[in-house]
C-alpha cells in the first residue's frame, strides 16, 4: 500500500467515523426528545389525577362537619321524643276529660 492510498483510506475511515458519530448524536437527541415528551405526558396525567383527588377531597365532609351533623341529629331526635311524649300526655288528658264528661253525662241522663 502506498502512502497516498493509506492516507485516503484513513481519511475515508475518519469521514465514516465522523458521519457515524454525527448520526449517533442525532439519535441521542431524538431519544431525549421522545423521553421528554413521554415524561411530560405522564406528568400531565399525574397532575390530572391529583386534581381529581383534590376535587373529590374538597367535596367530602370533614370530621368536624360530621360531628356537627351528628349533634344536630341527636337534638332533632330529642325534640321528636319530647314532642311524642307531649302528644301522648295530651291525648291521655283529653281521653280522661272525655271519659269523665261521658260518665257525668250518663249520670245526668240516667237520673
């Protein structure tokens, strides 16, 4: 092999190597861009999921609100029980008055 042929051979090999390295950089850049797009899509879907959870949590009652509602329910149950007791006493009293009035009326009619 002559010096000129050897020089051309090395120059051609160097040019091939340079082309190969340039292609590798382009492939790396494309892979990085694809990974970045994929990561952004994943992060966006995670943010949507996080927002959905936050929205759901904002609609749920807190423990303090549930305790307040429980207290109000107990108060309503007490008021209902008191009302039912008053109605029972009133009905009993009215029945007693009607019974006494009927007994007096029967006595007056019978005499």
